[in-house]
C-alpha cells in the first residue's frame, strides 16, 4: 500500500511509510559523514540529503510530496540568506493579530552561533497593553516589547491572521508583494536587500491587473506592446530569488498548501 493509499483509507491529511531499516541506514550514514567542524546548518543539510536519497530509492514514501522537485539549498546559500535577512545580533519577528488581540507571534534572535533566543506570544502579550484593534498601529507595541527583550529587529512582518493564512497558500504571482503595497501586510523594518525586489513584485502585480483590464477594453491588443515596454523599463528582471537564491514565499506556499 502506498503512502497516498494509506492516507486516503484513514482520511488522513498525510502519511509516511518506511522500510524497516531505512532510518537506521540514514543514521549510520550520518554518523560516518559528519565531521567535528560541521555546524548545525551543515549537519541538517547532510541529514536531509540522506533522507532525500532514501525517498528517491523508494525506501521512504511521503504523501503529499509538496517539495517535490525543489533542490536542497547549499550551506553558502543559507548563510548568505541569513546574513541578508537577519545579521548576527538582530531579531526576526512575525506578529499576527485578531482585532484587538495578539493572535500569535514568534521572535527569533540570531546570535554568534545561530538562533539563541525564541520568544512566543505568551512571553509578550502581557507587555503590549491595550490594543486599538488596528494591527497597522498595534504592531508598534509588539516591536517595542520584542526590542526590549531581544534587541534590534532586522525584519518584522505583521498582518491580521486571516489575511496571513490566505496568503500562505495563494499561488497568484505577486500576491504577497501586492498585500504589502496596500498594507494588508506591514513589513517593518525590512532589509534593504528585500525591499527593492518586493517593491518590483508589487509593481508587476499591478501591471498584471492593468493588463487584464486593458484586454477587456482593448480586445485588439493595441495597448499590449506599450504595457509590456513600460513593465520592462520599470522593473527589469530583478526578483526576490535573485537576491536570496530561492523564493521563501514559494517555499512557504508549498509547505502549507492544502492541495495535494
């Protein structure tokens, strides 16, 4: 029975099937490959590569395979992404609100040897005081509370939790960037390396909407070449994955997608 058949038989959202000694082989191979100088990133990448090899050999089955076809990132790619998004000594923060309450949040501080502090919502709710019900103002109280506990922020992302849950699985190109542009999602602060491509993506999404409107009022396509030229001049080819080496929003969408 395949993992998919097993999940469907039990009405499960996912399933994992393993041959009896598959994990034992992974751990034995991991022990042989690891070196004393390997940091945590290198250890995790080695482990994931070994699990991926067992998946490819059919000794481990997973369903659904949401990350199928996505290559493992390299250690330099991960280190470069962290350096751009969250330099050592800085903190990343996500805060989700439900009207006048903090629905959930997580703050991660990057120390000299990796993440050295994690703050969840229970550690912060008592320090926020009374909230107005508008997350665009209330997020400042969360920023203050985290800054006092963990130090300066490098990246903050804030939204109503319903908006965030919808965006997690939205496959529309530029959906995140457009949400940032209309302040359905607030990024504050945002690293300079991410600000430019996010702004460009928002512009692309706006041009896409404009092109759809033009197609309705101009079925002959007279305006299409002009719109295309405007897009190329204004935005070029710079994308978020060009900066980070991968698209973190696409990775998030795949992981949390409700589609199989």
